[in-house]
């Protein structure tokens, strides 16, 4: 998970108020927890010093001045009713068995929709592609179904530890870092969804059936082999 303000920098914590991932530069520590710059609370009133000014608490990072009243696009201060409660990794693992629900529990709604879309696409391909690729896409669908609860578990565990100031590097962070050598998971995930949508569209108009496309599944083995060879060559040059 990378910082929302700096996509190229890994996040080290989550804002207690909105749950947004932040890096070391963007995090604001106050009252023993972590906030983003937008939601860091104001310091409590303190006794005035000898000069007549109230001193801020130790370790407090001051927030920028709030926008004037009724200013366009003014940020709305967070209320106590929308502060995210602590998450349970075990409950996230259990809810992750239902496609998309584990991500919803972790307040990752876009990821939840993406999980549903990918899982539904794989199941539809299994149902439509015929015997030539039924086994392959069936294994992919099962693998993605097993991936969702563990991804929800590690996300909840990382968020829970981030509240304590601990940055957990999960296996999914390592996978995302490795995929970054080839453009990142977001890039290839988007390309995969575009290609899948085009194939379904062609099948609906009876231009190219999914059963015919399923005969070319061994091309995936070729692409995987090329990727491993490329990594091997880069490792030898290093």
C-alpha cells in the first residue's frame, strides 16, 4: 500500500480519522496516534507560560490554518461518529471468504468492487470458454477466491499495527514491489480487465467466441516463461 498523496512512496501508517495511507512525510502524530494532514486535531488548551502564550504539547505537529467559513471546497472537520474502529485480522479473514466483503470491512470499497469484478469475470470465462481452458480458468478462479481472504487478513493486520506505529511488510507488499519491475499490479490488472471486456464484447456480438479464444491459453505459459527469463537475465547483469 502506497501513500495516497505520494503514490511512489510506501505508506507507513493510516490516518485514524479517515483511514487514508500516509508516508513519513505526510503523517501527523497527535495524542499518541497517527493522522493525515487534513484531519489532525487541534491541540488541547494548555496553561499559559510566563510570556502569556500557551505552549503546544510535546511532539505535536501543528496543522495548517483552517479554511475560512463558507469557502468553496472547504474541508469538513471530522466528527467522532465517522472515526474508524480498530480492525480484527481474524474477522477480516473470515469475511474475506465472501468475495468483496473482506475489502469492505477494511474500508477499501474500490478494491471490493474490483475483487467482485475479477472473480465474476473468471467464473464467467469458466462457464463460457469450453473444455479447452475450463481447467486453467477454474484454477485461476479458485486461486483468486483463496487470495481474497488472505489479502483482507494482511491488510487488517497491517492497519492494526500501523495504529501502533509499526510498519508491517506483507507478502502482498513484496509481490507489488516485484510487479513494479514490470509496471505494477495496477497497470497489468487494468490491461487484463480491458482485454477481458473486449473478449466478452466480441463474444456477445458473435464475432469471436470465448471457446475459440480458450484454445490459445498455452500462450500464457509462453508469456510466463519470457517473464522468468527476463528476470534471470536482469539478475545476472546486476
